[in-house]
C-alpha cells in the first residue's frame, strides 16, 4: 500500500514538473502585450499563446494579489462583470479557478452563486448582489459587503 502511495505521489510530482517545463510563450511579442493579458477582448488569445507571460500555465495555482480574500468577500469571484481570465490572472487560487488543464470550476466565495463558467451572479459578496473589487460593486461600489445590488 505504501509503495503504491509513494509511486502515485512521485508520478504526480513528475507530471507537475513536466507541465511547468512545457509552459512557455508561443508568441514572439508576449512581453510587449503583457498588460493585455486580462483585457476582455484579448485575454483568451494571449493566455493561449503567451502562457508564461500571462501566468496561465497549468499548475500555476496562486493568487497574484494580496487583496484576493477581501475581493472575494466583496463578490469578485462570483461577479459577471469580470471575465474568467481576469479572475484567474489575479485570484485563481481564491476563486477556485485551478485545475490540471488550467481551466476552472467556479464556486467559492462568501455566499456562493455564480462561478467560473456560468450560473450568474447569484447572491454575490458578503451580503449584497453583484459587485466585485471595483467598478460597479465590491468595496466601494454598489454591491458587495454593504449590499446595494446591481
């Protein structure tokens, strides 16, 4: 039993190492376009061709902002205002957007609702609908921690 467990663990580690080594930019101008990794129009293209630059490598499950827990409490992860690419770029771990293939499954948050790939805004935030980290909701907008709605 212990042998199988160790073999499985070793295989998982090797797979993660292989995935990390394969993660590279396929585009030649990725550094030039790095600011557009979260742009709603270009994010899916850039995160496909510029995986390393856009932090979209499989196995890169981490938050790139220390504010993710607070944003999540204010509805960022459930908000439909922000694209999945934006959520993954800043708060992939907090928003549960990590998987073996780099995709996401959604969910999470203070009161559920929404998610990475559908379902809508639901309850959102700590006690109010809609919102996100900024712009239209969240900490300083209409939704999120203090309510208000969309």
